[in-house]
C-alpha cells in the first residue's frame, strides 16, 4: 500500500507544517490551557460555595458546556457571536472575530468545564481538618483557599491537568473545520495542493501520536514522583 509513498513531499512540507501549523497549535494549546485553568479554578470555587447564587450558575455552566459537542461550540462562537456583537453594538455589519482569538476563547470556555471538575476533585481530596485548622487560626475563607487549600491540592491535580492538556492538544485539530491553518490544516492544504493525501495525513497522524505518547509517558513519570512524595 505504501509502495508509492513520496517521502520528499513530507520533507519539503516540514517548514510550513511546523513553523506555521504546529506553532498555531501549540500557541492555542498553551493559551487555552492557561485560560481554562484560571476560569476552571474560579468555577470550582463557585461550585463549592455555600451560596446558591454562586454554586448554581457555575454548575449550570459546567453541565451545559460538558453536554455540548466541542465542534458545535466552535461553530457557534465563530459564526454566531459576530451577529450577536452586531446586535449589541448596533453595528450595520457583523463584527469581525479574529480566527485565532475566536479559537482561544472557545477552547478556554469549553475546557474550563473539565478543569473545573479536576480542581474541584483536588480540593475535595484534602482532609476537612485543613479548613478547620485555618479557621481556628483566624483566616478567612478566601485566605484559606488561596494559601492553604489550593497549594496542597495542586500537587494532586497536576497529573490530571496535564492529561487534560494532552486531550486539548488533540482537540485543537477541530479548528480545521474553520479553515484555520493549525497543524492538521497545514497538512490538509499541502495534501490538496499536491494531491498527496496519503503521505500528509499519515505524517500528521504520526506526529500527533508521537507527541501525545511522549507527553503521556511524562505524565506517568510525574504521577509516580508525586505519589512517592505523598
């Protein structure tokens, strides 16, 4: 089946694939991970709050986004938000949304739901005595969360956060449906231009596999090290 495999097509495409496509994919992964962790932490704290005005909206947001396909969220934000912004701002034309930042915001909003559950489980994994001891010392709830709970819970959460980041890295290939030049989009453009679909798609799959495999192995090593410390 691979007797006619043209390796030269792949070699010639390497600069474009990695300098353009992979650069976009990694930037999107890093920014969406950082944004997702920050928003997810806020949502987790809200969900654990005793005040229903905080916990209920956070729970509703998480349940809504987790039950919605990511592809639908990507389409919704990219195509519908410009018209909503036009209506809100009273503009005569739809407000243009930059594809890159549209992707960053979309993935941040979506992944925050999963990071929220990771952070929430990490917080709940700590003994209740931690909170009681901090309150006995006169610390407020906010001080307890920032200085006592989150730093200890973070060690439990790191392997799960990194695993979710690997999944996010794989999911970024979905922006290809918006004709955005991520790594898969770059491979698809070259495949269609040169008529070498087999070579480019096999190479793209191999790159995703190798990166994900190495990252997963690193997570397992980190998890063992954290377990030893604990």
